[in-house]
């Protein structure tokens, strides 16, 4: 079980692309890497691209919810894009879509954050 994380800055938005599995083994590492970038003070918004995420459990949901709360404290916005059907179902069941916007692709998500 592993996850690969790719991060990129686009204006004041941190784009995080996850590949692999986001579970109790990997969530803490992903959280730490995102927090390190957020703590620099140059990020207002966060975009999670989950196109290549193949598995996620409740630890992954918790990590995402925690980043949402952090972004809200920074007066920013957070979006998610490119969610696979199996992971989409987890978001639906958890009710996370009630607070987070989901987009079909990265361009739409960036536009929603005022970047594109």
C-alpha cells in the first residue's frame, strides 16, 4: 500500500495530485506534506486531483476533512476533481460533498477557485 503525491502551485492555489492508495498507512504522510506547504503562508486554496487514486478509507476521508478545515481557517477554498466512481461513492456516503465541490476535471476546478 503506497501513495505518490505530486504538488504544484498555480497562483495562490496548491494543486495536489494523488496516485495509489490513501489509507491509514499513507494519510499521515500526505497530511504532513500538504501542511508543510500550507504553513509557508502563500497558499489560500487547495485542489485535490484524485484521478489516479485507486483506494481510500476513513483515514483518507479524515485527512481530507482536516485539510478542508485548515483551508477554511486560512479564508480559502478547497475543491476536488477527477474522482473515480468507487471513491465518489465513499464521498457520497460520508456527506463530504455537502461541504466540498467536486469537478470533472482540473480546469473546471481551478476556474471555480478563481485561478484559470
